[in-house]
């Protein structure tokens, strides 16, 4: 494409024709502050924080949507620009609940940072009426406080564009505009699938996960309870960001050390649960293929995806693998196998999982997730909540030693580790399924076609004289595209489909540390965090779930065989067919 | 599942639903057809309760929230039906300085509904208007076509009792 030559602050910049001023400025390393903007997701020019002066233009223009022209001269920091941004900020602040000291976002709030950067001195200058608002804490996974909302619409854009759901949107008009659900119904009653992507992109403290850290602390202080924690693969790839490490830093060892210092009795690795999932899921797939079960089979470890399928494709829930997610499986094993070994009543075990996911808070409350008569997982917290706990316990994370997970559920294979990235579950399952079917060792363990952050990936493999076709999708708009094809019979020759609700998979889950908009636009967070997992897998000698010695031991000693009666009772679940858009006035 | 917003019970008929579905089938593949569909739906039902918005959502595949967002943005869309007796209180300048605001509040209190709402029995709906051209009678209230002038709040119960 042709390039256009412009000047920004006197600096010559060449940018592809059709670029916006913001694109061109970013190319040249010039930062223009943005609030509402999210590349390709929310390009609405609404907040007016990105205004710049263009020579010859009558008024200031919004850099995020204004296209560049040959010879254009742009100024990003003139007194007029700064004055305008300050005024906009003051107006936003006039309708903002400024209880910043006690706000969940304080210190890491994009909005607050921007106010500080602009040097706002009188935040209450335009104070007057405030838009009436109520707090919505109806859904199990999140908390919405519209008094802190600045109506940037990032949340509604990600819900609609990325996830294809739109259970939230802007309602009413003018000063009364607020973000909410249809007919002001509580979020819990909507089609929300609990993915938390709205929380991840909110620039203020308006959206946050439901904070369950108090429950964890209460459990830790109850002497009658054995408090066991497990951490998902993606947590170690994201947690460091909360403590100043660059995106894509592996903090595996320090995370384990921190969990011990918080006081958990046992620190286990959900990578082990992922290996167990693979044993069951690969077995289920082979059974379905050889015995004529419903195909293609869908993965079931992403609870946001599972609810999406139940909501929008209730006719396809038979395609979902009956396997519980790794965390739930591991919880069920801890409260049965491990509890018996240790002589602990499962009622006295508090199972905490640390997840990159807000939908896990929903999953652990679902029916048929309580194999031992008690919930498989009692409390599910996000990576962000773990960071909060670490900070609250005054643990200096950066100087912690590297420690190892406890046995027996501390060992996970590389296959279990890559579960956190889109395509990871597929690759892990293929490693086990192919070796099980052919009985021979794979010469190469990497299934490159299913790797990478592309929204929809397909691949086809020759396995023991049979063609196996697989598809991997992440982000629910992409999932919807695949599901429509399944519904229309266009994927009948596929055997296995992996879906993760969040774009890029769990590494980019709704419970992961939040990164400001300009970082999300300019850095591929998904790829950087996924690299942590693939690097770990690469450096492991144990890279296949079925080779995990602790998995073998559990089947030998306790479960019998994959898909056996005991395994079925503990490790599998059921789904419901949900009805959407079926509301009545009374 | 019941909608939390208090509403008048829905009395839509199968004929109305069939008419709406015909409209949607005609329009839904056109770009930007949601507004005309919603307008036609309001023509058919008189307002856009959750049941009607759900039909539109299910038939078009457009998320319910998108429809609700539009319905609450534009003043032309009503979420509540009009009552058998439509009360409109003039809040224009002359009536307002003569105390029509108090009359409005009294009506609201007596009926238990706010502006743009309808009583659950479907009898009365309440709204405000701007000048009916009878400033000499201020403050003025209209109930359907009947005009009541020079009102005070304590006259409200007596007037309502007539209906």
C-alpha cells in the first residue's frame, strides 16, 4: 500500500495510506493518550482524550479516527490540545465517583493515571448532579459499579465484537446513559457467560471480579480446615505483571513460594489436572471415533465457552466432552484420592483454585461439580486476586526464592502446561491420542498448525491410517462462526474442536492482570504470555500427559482406567440446555 | 424468567405475533432494518414490552440488549402501554408556575406510577406535556379529550374517582 508523508510535532512520519493519526503517531513512537479506543474493537472517537491539532483544521480532531493526508501537519501537545484534554478530563471526573483510595483499581487505574499525567489540580471543578447508578453484584463472577463508569464503551464493544454476546450495552440517553443489561435486569439473568473480558478492558474501577480473597483468608484462619491451593498454567505467565515484571515473564517458582508464605497447607499444580483431563478426553475422543459417538467432539475446559454453547447452541451440547475442567477434576481427586490417603474428611478440605479466569467462579458453583458430596472446588480466585493477597500479606514478591509445587499433584507435563494457550489442549490431546492409537512414539511433539493466536485454525493429520481433522478457535465470535458450520453440517468430517472463550486462550483470560489500552493495542499480550508456556514445555523432559508418573500412579492405585466407572463418577459432568430471550413482563 | 422491571401484564395475541413475524421476515435481511422493525412492532402492539423485544431478538438474531438500548434511546419508543385513560399534565411555563408540578406529583402518588408508566390494571397512564393551548386555565390536565383547569393537588382524587 502507498505511504503518506506527514509531520507530527515537526517530525517527518511516513504511514500507510488509510492510517489514522493515532496509527501514524504510534509508528513514530509518539504517544497520544487514549481512553475509549481499542484497536479494531472500539474505534468510536467518543472520549476525546486523543484530540490533536491539525494545521489548517478549524477545530481539534480525534487522532484515533482521523485519517492522515499527504503533507498533513499534526501537533499533539500544544497548549490548546492540553487545555482541551484537561477540560474533558475534568468533565469526566465531575460525574465520577472519586473514592479512589478505597477503589480496587487505585494505583493501576488508566483513568487515574491519565488524570495524574494531565496534571489535573481541581478534580471537582465541574461537580454537580451525578448520573444515578446502582451496583450490580448479581452475577457470581463480577461487580459493576456504574458510579465509576466513564461510558467509554470498551466493555460493551469487547462483549459484542470479540465475544459476540452483547449482554451489556449503553441504555437510555444523554445524562441518564448507563451501561447495563436489557430491561435493567441483573447481569446474572442475562446471557452473560462470565468470561470477564469486559473487566480486563475497563479503564476504571467500574468493573471488577467478585473479590473472594476474604473467603480465602477466613479459611486460612480456620484451624479445622486443610486449605489446599492449585494454580492454572496461565497464572505463572501473567502474575509477574502485577509486580513490575515485563509481560511474558515466568514467575512459576516465586508464585509457589508466595502461596506457601500466604499459608496454604498444600500448593498443587493444575498442570497435573490438565494431564488427567487429557487422559479422559483423549479416551473419550477415541471411544467416540471408534464406537460411533457424536462427532466432532468439543473441548469442555473453558467454562465461558461451555455456557456459551449451552446458551446459543443448546442443540449441540451432546458434542461437548463430558470431561470436567482440569481444576474441577483436580479438586475431585484431592477430595477423594488424596483425602483418603491423608485420612482427612473431604468436608474439612477447602479447595482454592487460582485461575486466569472469572468464569471459574461460576463453574465451581454448577450442578454436577461435586463428586464427593462437597464442591470439587470451594473458592475460585483470579490471578489478580492472588496478587492482591500477596500484596495484602506484605510479601515482597520480587525477592522470593523459586520453590517447587508439593507432591503428588505438583508434577505436570509440558502438555498440561500448554493448556493455557489457544491450541494447547488440542496439541496435548493429540500427543496422547496419536500415541495411544498408533502405539508408537511421536517423532515430533510439536503440532505447529494448531499453535499461534489466530482466531480459527484447522489442521488434518494422518493417524494410524485414518485422517483426523481438527479445528481450534478462541474468542467466542470465532467460536460462533465454527458452531454455525457445525450446525449446518459443514464440519461433519472433523473429529475434534477446541474452543476457548477468551481470545488467545486462558493466558488472556478475564482474570489476568489488566494492561492499559495502549499496551493491549501495541503489544500482543496473548503471544508473549503463551510463549512462557511453550518455553516451559520445550524445556521439560516430561511432555506427554500419559507419561506423567503421578497420573499413571493414580490410575493404577485408584481410578482404574480412563473412562472407567470411578473416573466417570469423579471426573465427568453434564450440561444443561439453556433458553435465551425468553423473558416475561410479570 | 421474569423481568425485574415492573410492568403491565403482557396481553399480546397470536395474531399480533404472526403480524410481527411477517414484518420481520420481510425486513430482516436489509441492512439497518432494526429501527423499521421496532417501529412496526410498536404499531402492532402499541408499545415494546420485553416479550415483543424477545420476539424481535429471536427472529433477527440481534442481541436483546441492542434492541433495548435503541428502545430506551429514542423517545418515540414506549416500554409501557398507554392506559385506557391517558392523563397528560401540562408542565409548560404557565401551568408550571401555577403549580402543575405539584398536581403531577399528586397524580403520580395516587396512581403509584411515574412519567411514561401505566397502572398494572391498564386503566391509567401518566405523562407530561408542554402547553395544550389553554394557559388561561393553568394549571391544566387532560384525561383523554377532557380538559381540567385551575387544578390544585387536593382536587386530584375527586377527578380520578370519575373514571
